[in-house]
C-alpha cells in the first residue's frame, strides 16, 4: 500500500469503545455471533486492552489483550480489515499489543490451522472448544426454584465464576448478567451454596448462553432449561462448549444444534486453576 510515493503511516494504540466498532464490523462480516452489549462488558474489564492498528489514519487491524486480573490476560479479536489482508498489519499490531499483558499468563482460543504459529510464541494448546449453533427442535420446560442473578447476589455469582474458571472477572461480569437483553440464574444446593450458574444474552443472530457452570446433572438441566425459556421459540442459539462437557454436547446435538467450527484453548505461562468438571460453556471466545 502506497500513498503519493511514500510509505504508509502506521499507528498502533488502544482504541476507544466507539473506535472498536470497526473490529466488531469485521467480526460480524466473518460470521461471528456477537453478544449484544459484550463490547461494553469487555471494556469494563480493561479499557486499555483493545488495540487497533491504523494505516494512514484508517483502521487496518485489531487484537484484544485484556488484563482480567493480576495474573491472567486473555486475547481475542485477531482481525484484519478485509481490504488489507496479507500485508502484515495484524502481525505488526500483535507484536505491539501482546506487551500489554506484561508478565501475566496469556490465554486465548486459536483455530487449528494457526496452532503452529501460536507455538512459535510459546503457546501450548489444551482442549478443544466446539461452537454449536442452531434452533432447538424441542424445548424442555423450565422448572421452578432457580434464583435470578441480581445486584444483591452479583458478587456471590462473580466469586463462583472465579472459583470455577480460575480468573477474577468481576469487572467484566457486573454488566454481563444485568445489562439490557441479558439475564443470569443461580442454582443452589441443599446447603444454600451455589452449585451452578448460567448467563444468557441476545446476540447478532439469536441468543448466546455462557458462562455456564454446573456441578451435577440436575443443576445442569435446570439451568439450561431456564436459559432456553428466555429465548423465544424458533430462535437460534450459540454455545461454545469444551469437549469435556459431553453431557451438554450430546443434549445440544439431540436438539438439532450442530458444530460449525472448533478452537483450541491456548496458554502461554501457567494455566489458571479451573474446575474443569463444572465448565459447560464459556462466556465468549474473545474473553474466555
């Protein structure tokens, strides 16, 4: 790319929420099913973590490297403007933005074709996460007894998310469950403690569920049915499910949802200490 015989002018820097709309438009063009209002939740987590590269003043590349707590950062939105692909702008932005995580463990989700490139940067691949999409062919009825996430129990729900996923995400989750078009529910055991949690939200093409944790089958079924009742009949659903959640995968496939792609969870540094058996679906591929 040249302009009046001079090299293009490059600038990589953190983007404002308004500027980040360029990255969201590229993602939608790629067919990502974005949760409505997700960007605001992500910026609540780390407003300096969303990087854009500009070429001659126009957005050219994007990547997020979001510091979720003092030990962990998560990367996502590795995108290039469609007209500028193949020119190395995303790689240049990556090399600058990755410094934002400092000494933190850096996690993300990579497509299989790029694993060898991530390995060059010290990332090790872990388990697969499967994206399942579709309109359910049946709607099991919701049962009574689930507790909505509310301002009164939000800190408790965020603490459960931290114990389950190994990362403190309170700043991100405060709006995640309570914003417009978004809901969350808690399941409690006989001792009154939380034994499951699910979030549901409106998305680009339907509804997204996640994060989704359950410590036993009864909690999983109750929470899933409650979230399903939140979505209108015939609405498309999207869930990002780790391959270890075999019960939920089988149930979703039985309801007609199908895998559209899969990624591998990647870590550079010591992985968070997760309760893998609880994790049914992650919040988003962009922030785990």
